[in-house]
């Protein structure tokens, strides 16, 4: 093989190795983050094996990201207050259950482990009520201090 072809093959092999490392690192980081679970997702209107996804939920909503991708954007996302879970058939022998998730751009079926489904359901139910502001929001200190400052200034005059 000529030196030019050897260099080309080595560059392609290095690029594939870097890409594989990036996918592995992204998967490892996502799975170790609190509030994540793995599932198999398929559109609600289709049947088949589906796509392996990692679900990540936080105070704002649920994101589903494809495992075999380096794209940082979620494949599917929905706000927490819009999510609804509907269990399909009873659990299987392998400990998984099929759940339909509504509230995003389109309904999606998740083949998810029973424990992860319970955690996701509890997270949705424990969310804040819509219209009452952001939960865990502290009043600003400046606002409280300014009221006290005005009251002491009135007493001084």
C-alpha cells in the first residue's frame, strides 16, 4: 500500500475511534446523572423494536435522547406539567412495562423497567401546580430589605 493510502486509512480509523469514544462518554455521563433511566422508545402509531433512549427528567420537563448519537439535543421533549403516563399491558417477566407518554410533540411508547416507571410517575405527580409560579422560589432579599428600610426612614422623620 502506498504511504498516501496508509495515512488515509489511519485517519479514518482514528476518526471512528474518536467518534466511538464520544458516544461512549456521552452515554456514560448521561446514565450516571441523577434523574435518568434507559428505555426503548417507539412512536405510538408504529410497532417494532424501537430505539434505545436515555430519559432525563429535571424540574422543567422530560427529555429523551438517543443512545447511539453524539447530538446534545433531545430527540423528544415535553414540559413537566403537560406529561401524562398511561400504562399498557401488565408488566412482563423481564420486569418491564410499556407506557404511553403524552404531552410532547407526539405520543410515544416507552418500554421501561417497572422501577423506572414508578420513579417517573412519582416525579410527574410531585411536580408543582401550573399557575403558581416556580416552586422552591425564594423571595428576593432586595425586596424585603427595601421595605424595612422605608419603614425605618418613616419613623425617623
